């Protein structure tokens, strides 16, 4: 009798598993994906940005603006540092704490590099220019970090700084709902706007 009961319980459990798999593993994801495609197709597809029909990145992921040797390109705005090298499959931070000598040394080196690259004093380098976000893929920078890069980008492109500054303002988002978060500059969108306005040279 107990064997018969166990067999019935096993069959019921398998049925429940199959139903849950179909409903939660197939039907629900397909329904949500379909609704997302109807309501916000761009976001549902990953907020991809294209140039001449070719995907160049996502508005949600930071990326490097460097040459083949890994050196930052002067004609582009630079993103925050990334512990993962902007690798979306290896998103994450270093897990180094504020008392870590390794982190302190890295921050000091980044501050010196950013200051030299942008022709400013190390004391004027904002925090997000030298610290990576928790994901290592933050697509935005602070208006302060963007501001110290304007002159360098303008000089590299041979255009007035005011025109570059206007593009920065266009790529700047304020606080959500007027009070949540902080103003931020969308780096990839800004760099694409620079190329549209002044060319890639």
C-alpha cells in the first residue's frame, strides 16, 4: 500500500514539475518578453546603439574609448575605470576595501594619469574618474568628470570648447523624479554625438 502511495506521489510530483516548467520556464518568460517588445522594444533588446546600422554598444554598459594599445583616445570622453576591463561577462569590482594598499596605490596612479591626460591638477580630479563602480560597467560619469575632459576633447578635435560643452549638456540626465540619484552624463551617447557633429578623425 505504501509503495502504491509513493508511486502516486512521485507521479504527482513529476506532473507538478512539468507544469511549473512549462508555465514558469516557458510561458511566463515569453509573455513578459512579448509585452516588453510591444511597450519598449529598444529597452527590451538591451538599449543597443547603432551607427549606420551597426551595433556599437549599449546605453546600459560602459566601454573603453582606447586605441589598439589600450591607451585612451584624446578625442573621446573617457568612462569610469573598470575592474573587469569592461567585459560584460566578467562584471564586478575588485572587492578591495578602503584600507587596501593595492587600492590606494591604484587610485593614486589613476589620479595622476587622469590629471596628466586632461592637463589639470590632481586635486581637481573627481572621485568617479579614479574609482570603478561595483559592476565595472557603469555607462555614465558625473558632470564634474565630463567637465574636466571638455578642453582636451575640443583640442584633439580642433573645435571650440563651447560646442563640445553643449553636447555634454545634451547628454546629461538630471535626477530621476527630480530628487532620486545624481545627475550623470551618458558617455557612449556623447561620444557618438561628437562623431556625428565633428567626424571620427
